[in-house]
């Protein structure tokens, strides 16, 4: 997990040798054949190529059959003026200090075991 933004993601991918990265916005970044490619047409064509190399007629469902089920909730954003947002984040950190917190680009509070 890292900061958002095209150049920041590409830098982190290089630093961690990641093959794939993504943002909540739906952008996917590939380090395959062209480092940092962020393109929906490329993604769909690479998927078609991967499926075609499976030999027999193969489905995306079959390809992903061993991927565990996961639930994803949408990002929750609240309007907050720039002059108060950092204070709000600090207060949230203090109020939820019993939970696992991630404070990259704001605050993320991990409720439960997920």
C-alpha cells in the first residue's frame, strides 16, 4: 500500500519489484513488457492473450478459480476544508488508537480481522 498518483505508484512498483499495482480509481499499472503501463485496452488484450495461451477454450472464471473470495467496500470521503483536515486526522488517530491504522493519504481504520 502506498501513496496515490501515477509517478508515486510507478516509483513504488520499481522499488518493490511489483508486477501489478492498482488504485481505487480503477487504474491498473503493469510492469509487463512496458514498465508502468496504465491502459485499459492493454489490460484487456493481455488478458485475452493469457487466456488464448491456455490451449483449450479457457474462461476467466477457470483462471481465477483459486483466488479467494474477498469483499471490498467503496472509499468513504468526507468534505473537509484544507485548514482543518490534518487536525481531523490526528483526532481520528487518537479516537481509534485501539485499532490498526494506516495514515497514508489520510487515515484508514482496520476494523475486525480483515
